C-alpha cells in the first residue's frame, strides 16, 4: 500500500548503510519495502479478524488532495509498515480503514475516532490514543501481547513492583489460579495495558503488603499508601467500577502511549500542567514538591496535575516553548486552556527559589477557585509576549489546526507539517 512517493524520504538512510557496517549488534530496522499493512474493506475484514491473534486497525480520514497532506499520510503508513515489519513474528495483523470508503466496516467494528488505532484481541477492542510513532506503537503492542496480570512471587519482584510509582497499579492476594483471582483477571483485561494489574498467591509477599486473602489494593501514582477496595471477595464489576472512579490521578505523568486520552480528560476546559525534567536537579526538586502537594490533596477530586517530562517528548519541546512562551530548561507550572492553548504560568524566574509546597498549594487553590485563570490577562497578552522574550510567535498557534490534528494525519511522531 506504500507508494513510491516516499522513497526520497528513505534514500538518505539507505545511502548511509554501506558506510557504517564495521560492527554488528546495533542495527535499526529500515523499511524493507514489503507491504504488510492491509487495505481493510467490507470483503476482507472478517477474514483478517480470524487470521491473527491480534489485529491492529488504523482508522483514518480519506486520502487528502493536497500533496503535503498526502506526504503526512504516507509517513503514517510508513510508521505502520515499520511496526508491522518489526513485529513480523508476532502474529499481529495491520490494516487501514478509510472513514469514507470503508464506513460500513468502521460502523460494524465500532471504530469511532478518526486518527485512532484500534487493537482487536480476543473479544476485546483496545484503543490506542497515543503518539503514532513506531517506537511507541511497538512498545504498546508488546504490552498488549503480554498477560494482563503479572504474578509476584518473591521479594525481588516485589521490590520492582514497589518502584513503579508512576503507574496506576492494582495488586490482589488470592489462593491460586482457580479462585476469586478469575474476576480480578477478567477486570484486568478491561484496562490492559494502561493500568497494571498484579497478583500474588504467596503468603510472604501478601504479608509484606499487608494484603488479606482476596483483598485488592489500588495504588495511585506517586502515593505512598494504597487504597483498599471495599469488600471481599470482589466481583469483576466491583473492580472495574472502582478503577473507573479512581483512575484520574491527582498527579499523572503524560505518556506517549496515551497522551491524547490524557489531554482530552481535562478539568472543565483547563489542565494544570507542570513541566519538569526528572534528570535535572531543579526539575527533580520541583517534582518532589509536586508529589508532596499531590499527596496532601489526593482526596480532592477536582485536582489532577499533568506532569510532563520534556525529555520524553523531544519533538514537542520547541512547540511547547513557542505556544506557551516558556523556557523548558527550567521547571514550570501553569494553567492551560485546552480550547485555545492560552496559558498562564507561575513566576519562578528566580533559579535559587523554587516555590515551597505551601506556596504551590496556595497557587493551585487560586487556580481551582478561578482567581488565577487564563482569561484575565488577555489584554496584556502582547506585553507578556515581549516580557517573556525569546519565543515571540503568532497568536496561539494551536487551535487553528487542532481539529485537524485530532482528526487526521499529523498525529504521527514525525511532526510532519505537510508543506514543503
Ligand atoms: C478557554 O478559552 C475559550 C476560548 O477563548 C473560552 O471561551 C473559555 O471560557 C476558556 N475557558 C476557561 C476555563 O478559561
């Protein structure tokens, strides 16, 4: 399905190959030119569903007329082709579903969001609403291939579990495979791979976690103590309902694998966004303060802070700096209006002086009460641009194409602008 128009993109990579073959052991895959991604339509989709362990369908808008947009489209196809190539041995099928030509298939399969990728595994459909790059997609699909529940049976595995503070995790203690574990397992399938489920059949492990038989604990990211799910034993529905009610964490890390889903889950039109590089001393300190604030406010259902580590999104860093008029070499916290990307940021320009947890809490309170908002300063926007200095950009630069971005092709990791 992959047209020759993309060849010029690949040529530079190919030309480098003969020069760099001194040693083996580090070889990035290049697209080998073999078509693996199916054009899925009414006559072949059922067969495709039957044929593979897992079927991965990209639901896309019709091929655009403009050349630039066509190139973006081809880059998206290339991401899928490369993913299919890398995962060739895994019995995963890949296909494209055209929202216009294949509307009937889309309807039958329940595909709704144009620009999303749907994974069909057993009787389930898992939506991938993340960055469409081959790295992210491969990682995601490998996670989906695994068992949805990971068993913990010794102290070493327990330590690894305890270190996963960025993830939403559940852990349950059961007698064995043939027990109330079954409902836990069924529940886990509903959230795979976004929410991690662990179980133990081992008394010593359960004791270390103070888990009683058939009890399930829920760990919110960055919290020290878990919440105990009420009731024992729990049905699948009990567990699913609890997770759905609690999955929006007080502090959550933006991740490539579900970044669009996180961004869509705003707080009445805004996000509180914190930028902090964990590897950077200031960023690390700031993050520790944020965690304290989150722990103090974990029972506030209004509050959810999105933490972005710019290191995880190198392709977006300059875009964010321009859109928000920020210096992302420093930690930052602010409010972003998700409709127009208008934003205000807490003044932390003095390097020596990160805010204390109390100051940060006061500021967050002001945000939640509306005292700090993105609207009040709108007249002063021009002067702020001047004062902010480095990134004078045309207004917003986000909402003009936001709708297209949600619906279309430029969600690829390659950040193609489409016109050249
Ligand atoms: C966000 O921006 C839109 C458009 O400028 C505006 O109508 C809306 O009131 C803003 N929302 C908040 C919560 O400030």
